[in-house]
């Protein structure tokens, strides 16, 4: 656990340095995906879905091909949007309405992304091929990282 906490701390420091070059949220999202997807071996799919005209549309990601637009108010990403809360699902097959863009996904963490006005404008979505991959350490680390997107 201590190693994972230290890894997140190093990644947050790295991202903070990289983000000093631009305040563009899409550049920051792309950089987050690139860094995180290559730093954690249990990250199977790493990406962002943005709210575009009331729909959750995939933007930047790494992993297998994504669902381009998620069915409204169905699945883990919409659960996080609708509740406004970070959502961890240890077994996606037990989550009613789970959207399986890739059947190999077994667990998932989704973090709402808020703009400078506090409005939810996107979600960060990370999937794992293993059950119960995500814990409070991931939640805290990823929340801190997501909060950097709209920080100037």
C-alpha cells in the first residue's frame, strides 16, 4: 500500500510539472491517460468521457476500442455523473446496467471531472481485468489527479 501511495505522489508531482506548460483541459486529460496507463499494470482501459450535448462521448483513452457514446443514465460512468460522486465497482458483472465495452473488464473506478465553476463536464474511467482492483488509495490519488485538470 505504501508503494502505491508513493507512486501516486510521484505521478501527481510529474503531472503538476507537465501541466505548468498549458491550462488546456484536453491536453491535460490526454497526458493523464498516457502517464497513468503506463504506470499501473492493473489499468486495462484508461480514459475520459466528456458530456457533449447531454451525451457521454469518449475522448482520449488507451486500451481496447471504447464505446463511442454511452447510453444515458446506464452504467458506471453515468452513475458517477448522476450522483456526482467517485464510484468504485469491484465486480462490474454485479453492477446493474453495466455497459461492457470490452467483456474482459472486471472492475472499474469512475471519477467525475468538474470545471472551474464546479460543474461536472466529464468522467475519468479506469477499468481492470481483475476483480476488486481499485481501493481508497486509488480513489484518493485519482481524485487529486482529476482535480488538477481545471486548476490553473
